[in-house]
C-alpha cells in the first residue's frame, strides 16, 4: 500500500480510542520516529509504495496502540528540549510541562559558565541531559533510586555524547545523601500524583508508566519535596536555586513549606494550561551549608 493508504489505515484503526486529532498526532509521531518521515518528506512520498519494513512496523504498532501502550514506548524515543531521548517502560515519559521548566532554567542561566547542577529523580535523564547540553561548561549530576532508570539515562548520555554523572541514591535516605557536594542549582520533578487521583489518569499512564515515578500517598503528598528541600538547604551554595515541578493542588502548601524551610524568592510559574506547575526559590545569601 502507499504511504497515504497506510496513514489512513492507522488513523482509522485507532480513531475510536484516541479521537481524530490525537490519532493524527500519533500517526505523524510514528511516521517520523519509525521511518524518518517528517511532514515535509511525507508530502513528497505520500503516493509512493510504502517501504515494506516500515509498513510492517506500523501494522505491528496498531494492536499495541489499541491496548493503550504509549506511543513513545512503541517508538522507543521522544523529543525533549530538542534532544532525542530514549524511553521505555521503567521510566516516566517526559512531559511538555517539564520541558517548560527546563527551558526557563536555561533561559535564566545561559550566560553563566561552570555551574554545578543536580537533578533529583532523573528517570530517563531528560532534565539533566538538556541542562548539560544547553548550559555552558556545567557540571551536571543526576540521581535516581531505580537501577533500570539509571541504565536508560546512561544509555541516553552515551547516545547524545553528554557527560552527566549518574548516581544510584534514594533521596529519602539521608545517609546516602549527606556526603554529596554543594551545588548551584538543584532541580526535581518528583512523584506528585496523589493516590486518590488515580481515577483521573488515563489507561496508558496507569498500565505502563512506573508507579514509583508518579504516585504519593494522600496522607503525605509533599513527602519528596520535604526531603529534597531539607537536602537542598544544606547542599546549595548561598543564593543557590531550587526548582520543582509540582501538583497544581499543592501550590500553596508547597510555598508555605519552602518558606518554613528557610527559602526565599519563591516564584511560581504557570504551565501551558494556565495551571501553577513549577517554581523556583533561593537559599538566602548568608545561610550556612549545615
């Protein structure tokens, strides 16, 4: 069949589950990642007979899509801040909202050199790798409790030829973190979806993305933020910055927690959906690293 016929078959096969707009977006994503066919190339070849191997890969994707497997896992890759990031079950798929936070960090610090940066809960390494790529001569470090996530992150670093130092550390274990050095910037997108919010999640997230990277108990929704803030206060330079992505419902609680922890200059940013989604704050100038 032609590429145009293959496009039609794919969209029509999944439209009842995903709707027209998302089905077309999935089609464009798979054509690009599985066949190197972007929008411009597609216009030139759409009437041509589809490559046999590519056709088979698209046909094999359809039952997986109908089983709600995330398209990024099917492709094995996704874009983040312009970088081609490998993803697979075991790591969270990077979201556009996280990309917004990273772009803001880059915008604020792109003229500085030699910053020391730590990404906590790195997953695929998307945040750390992007900061390493775009910040001048930055020393970038990243930690995660998951061996599987760190394997994927290291693989991404090798593919992108970026020098990020990855560490297997549990941020909730103070013994494992106390001997880490001091940083200029600490950033984290920790688990923040409450257990009670599971009913609001789509099947493709619940069935395939790692629970440990998503959910926190309703009784302690800021568990990771409290641990990271405590760690950051003793491991940031004076006037060093802490950046968080967070649950929109916890904006006020998180601000109060960070104020109580001694942080200043708390600035909350809204995401593309006009919801409070990430923030920055500073360690005061004359604080001790204790």
